[in-house]
C-alpha cells in the first residue's frame, strides 16, 4: 500500500473553504468562508461540496451552485478553479475525479468559477460555455448526412494518424484551458477539433474552410490570442498536447487571403 | 398490499410486417409514406435528450428538412451520459471473417436477452448495425485501427466472435461527439433550434396526440411551452431510482414518467441491468458509482478467498486458498460470462461472507497472471486509462494489488412501450434509445447500448416518423385547454415542493429510496422483499411530500429544486418497478426471483406463463397490465447455459 490516506488510515479532515458566491451575471459576487468538518479522504471533491450543500439546505441557506453530471471525468460539465489552478493541482484530472486524500487536515481551499469574459457566470461556480458550441457549429464537423457513408473499410487510415487524431479527439470541452490561459484563449479547445478532423482522410475536403471558420468564430466570441504560455495543456484533464495549436495555425495560415 | 392492479386487453398488433425476417425492415421502409420535401419544412418535431439516440435523431431529422427543436438539461448537448460508455459498439461487419453475420448478432441478442425481446426489432437492429459503423467512420470517429489501417475489433462481454468496434476506453465519447457535431452542423444550418439547460417536465397531449412539451428553463426558472407535430423522447434510462448507479447525476425518469401518466404504457420496468465490474462503495457520502469496462474481464481473473472472513491482504493469500469462482462454476465461459450471471455470482460469494474490502462488498479482479503472461507494458497499452481511473478513485495501484469490484446498477432494459415504428401508445409520441423498452429483452449484451441508440436515431426513427407525419395532413390547432392544464400541473408541482419547508433534503429521501430498491428490488428479488418495498415506498413518499426541504424559490438556477422534482417521480416509478417484479414470478435475464431457480441456483424462466412483454397502463385505480405475447419463429427458446 502507498502512504496515501485511505478510509482506514486517516481520520476525517477539518477544512476551511473560501467559495465564490455570485447570484447571477449582474451581481458583483464575493468570496464566502465555510467550515467543513470530518471530511473523509476517500470523498471526491464534489462529494465534499455535496456535504456542505446538504448542511446549507437544512440551515435554510442557499446551497452553492456548481455544474457536474457524469462524475467520472468524461462529460466535461464540472470545472472550478481550486487554489488558483483549474481543476486543482492534480494533473490530468477533472474536478469530479479529484479526491480529498490530496488535501490535509486544516487546509484552507479557495474555490472559484472559470473566469473569462466569453464564459459569463450564471450563478456561483456555474458559467455559460455556449461559446464552445458555437465554435463547433462554425465548422467542427465532417459533412456527411446519415445514410450517405461508404463502407467503413473503403478508406484505410494509417494507425499513427488514427492514434494522433484520437489523442486530440479526447477533449471534453470543459473549458479549463480558457480558465488557465492568461489571455483567456480558447486555442487549445479549437485546435483539438481542427487537429482531430484534419488528421483523418475523411476530414480533408473541409480542412481549410473548417480552420478558417472555427478560428474566426473563436475570435468573434471574444477569446484572447495564444502566446504559447502552455498553461492550457498543463491543466487539460485529457492532456491535449500544445502542438495542436501549431497545426491549427498552419491550417489557418494556408487559408489567408482566400 | 397497497397497490392493486388489473389485467387489461392484450396488445395484438406491434406493426411489425410479416414475411421472412430478413425482409421485414425493407418492407416497412417501402411501405412507409414519404413526406414531400416542401412539407417537411412546415413540420415541427421536438426531440428531448441529446445522447446517442436523441443527438443522432435531431441531426438526421434536421438533415431531412424538418423543423427540429432539441432540448437537454445539461449546458451543452455534448454532455449527455452516452459519453461515458467505455467498451465499444457491436456491428455484424464480419471484418474478421470469424463467422459473424447479421443472423448471428440477431441470434446472440435474442438469446442474451433471455428470450424476452421481439425478434423483428432485434433482427432490424443487427441489420442496421453495419450502417452505423460506416456512418461513424465517415464522420471522423477515431475507432481503433490495425497497422494496416483497417478497423480493429475485439470480443466483448461473452461474445465468441470479435464484433466490437472501439475507441480505447472512450467509445461512447467518440460516438457521441460524432452525433453532437452532426447536430451542431444542423444548428448552424438553421434546421435545429437548440435549447440547453432546459428540462422537460410535462407532455402535452391534445386530440389524442402528443403535441408538445412543457419545459423549465433551468437558468431562469421560466416555464415554457413548445408545440409540435410529433414528440420524440430520448431521455435515457431510470437507473438512478437506485440513487447509486453508474448513471450521471442528472439522469432521471421524469420525461418518460410524465408521458406514462399521460397514457404511454411502461414496459418491463423491473428489467434492470446490474453491471458486474464497478468500483465498490467507499462510504456514506458516496454520490455515484463508477464502472470499470468489462473488457477488463478479458484478462483479469475474478476471485475471493476460500475462507469466510479472511482479512489477509490479497498478496498474503496463497493460490490454493483462493476461489476463482467464475472459472470454477462456468468452465466454458469462465470470467467472460454475461453480466447478469457475473453479478449474481459476486453477490452470492459476498453473501457467504467471502467478500473483500469495506463491508465485505467486493471481489478481486486480478491482473497478476495477465501481467506475467503479456508483460506490464502490454497490459498498460490495453487498459492503462482504466487502471489510472481506478487508482485516482481508490488510491490503490492495480498493477500491484488486485482491483476490488462489485456490481452496480448500470442500465435499464425496461422503458416506454413502443411498436415496431418506435411509437408509444400515444400517437405522435416516439421513444428511442434506453428510454424505450425494445431490443434488449431482459438482459442487454455488452456493447449493444451504443448500437441501439444510434440505430434508433440515425436510421429507424427518421423513416418511421415520416410515415406518421405523412399520414397526418396537418393535425390542426392544439386545444389551449390542454396546454394550460399541462402548464398548471408543472407550476403547481413546483409550488408544492417549495411550500413543504420540512426538515429533510431531497437527496436524503433519494438515498433512502435507493437503498430500499437495492435491498428489495435489486439483484435478487423475492415475493416477501417486493411486498415489503411496496409497503414502504408509499410511506416514504408521504413523508417526502410532508417533510422535504427545498431551499430558495422557482426563479433562476435552483439545483435543489431540480433534484426534488426528479425524486418525486422516482417514487412513483419505484412502485411500478416493484409491482412488475412481483407479478413476474419467473427469473429471466436481469430479473432474478429467488423462488425461480434450478438446482444449481441458475435463473429459471417460465416460458409457459411469462413469454410476454408486460406493458403497464396508468390508471387512477392502479396500473393495468397489457400483455404482448412474444413469438419465437427463428430462435428456438432454450435455457441459457454458460457452463
């Protein structure tokens, strides 16, 4: 067994939480301090917040709003900045997969929403990420109506290309990349889709128009530009590599003037 | 017993064409009336839910030119829980030349469903499966490939052919993103109007037809009405009635339950699938369970200590004091027996006191042999992401110590009754994906959920709904009184929930209901346990309506209010599940009645009395049972044996 805590090895922890509370986009918002005691190291971070919310509800207070759904790290719905890091300090982990054994008794934890102008706060830790959907609408697809496809083996795809496309395709659209970027850029998200589809033979006919339309939509949404700080890939729960952005830029530049 | 029920007229016509089974879907497609392209633009179809079924249906209907309105409760259609499916998708491509065929997939699915599915539907599913793979590949879904560039497949969940296409452990995610992208393309094209963070709370039935939905905008709290020519429910399964399940937290039964209350029959509600390989519960605060793909059983060996209460660490238990019970009881299939069998076997050894981990509710899944045989690198290449996920959740390293697993609720085969056209008993209400009852019978085979969701959404519904709409020549105006009644029902339920102001949270009631369902209507059911549940559920429901505390108000985002509304519907569904389980005194598939087992403890079907679909109609004086007799012309009914 590792030295890490388990349910039998470590008693409950007492924690101080400083959580961003904001009642709608028009509200200024503020940090509010809560004490949560007897937290089990085997709890997930969101289960710890569940415990707080159950208590707030019974006290007649307003529970903390946060987005979440699958709680197994794949739907991309959860996301909060924990102690200044999108999804917390554990690498390649969504907030729902972060467990309390990575914290210590007596810790103070700050919890904030994604902060970026194109992601307005809906309430507390919930933000509106519909800008991501609009970037996909601009061109993040291959145009193939149902029923029109040729046999799946008609076009072989070299395994290396298929694997690289897969790596980019694992993006869960959580928005951590935007939250971590000092410029509030959505380049890693946009580049991941451009890379996924651009590496496959099926994606070639629309490759140039796709890159152009998606990049322009990204800019229109008000996301910042990329200055290669790499903060995005450091917090990405799926480890989308930074070189995707180089591919995006290359594809986009080919369309310049067209 | 508190809930009384009656038997109504049997269901005679499922609208499946007659003739050879190979030709039935072609026959139906040819007979289906077509809608003039100019008229499609004038017809509105509502699709609720954006998973594999709903996402693919909305996209395809948009491509065909209908005016589509799509709704999901999440912040984006890409979040739907299909995204979490790990293992793969079956298709009868026979790319391996290993003896697979449409007929064999049909046969395996009927048999795997323990002879409680409709032959015509299952055959169509197997036929369409090959088109799904073509469609997905053309969309850019990055399935696993061989070095030659062709698609890789694997054998999955007890199948003896290699027909499962996969994208590492994230097949659901990649297929859903394919459907999502097709959907976004139609949104951009203006054929689909998308409403995210919107939850359906009521169905509008007018003139005997489904004509719209009442929706709550979860961000603003506003109650909206949307009218249409047809309504499609693709709202998934109801496994969260157990509180702890592998479903996403938001998965709920409200859409299909409201439709049931409005006249749609609910079929086989007691058929639930318990998945054998999930991470065990670690404490009282547990909010959900996480599945570990059953592909792990291809290389992992399942065992428990021979002795009861053996609390040594697994490494200290010598080989001859271990019981590899699946290999012992089922020598032919070993660790690859179907899900229901593996789950019940795990329960049995834990009930004997041989379980491992907290509370003795776990069994080992051991990769030591596989690592010895294939090397650590090969095991990592196959299962790396799953091992990582396990370690993240449990803090234990599965390369060094065996995983602990335990069964958990995973899928519900029951759902709204539909005919061959996927239309419910309310004209104009279509139900697709896990939300309907069709195709899987009493037990779903691994890698068949993705297949069914996409078959329904891309290929079946777009054809059959056209036949309904073409026949309509316009359904006329919706009666305003019907709209107002539906709106009033929604508003009054919300007001009622907020007004109770009691001393327990909705979650605490949900947990108690879930525990009750797991204990009395879970992996093993008895007459006594079900009667107990049927006594306890109404009491708990009454306490809920007298003592729940929902904070805040109906304005704006109120997640506690959303949950409370869902729990209220789960109570009613739970009651029908227990009643269905009580009336079906045989064991079949995922439904195991302790009174109906053979001398070896295996499930014993009673084909003479129960070879039917139990379709329940809502009635003020209790549910009314309508039986749809199942006929097996092609696959001979046999007792399943995996020994």
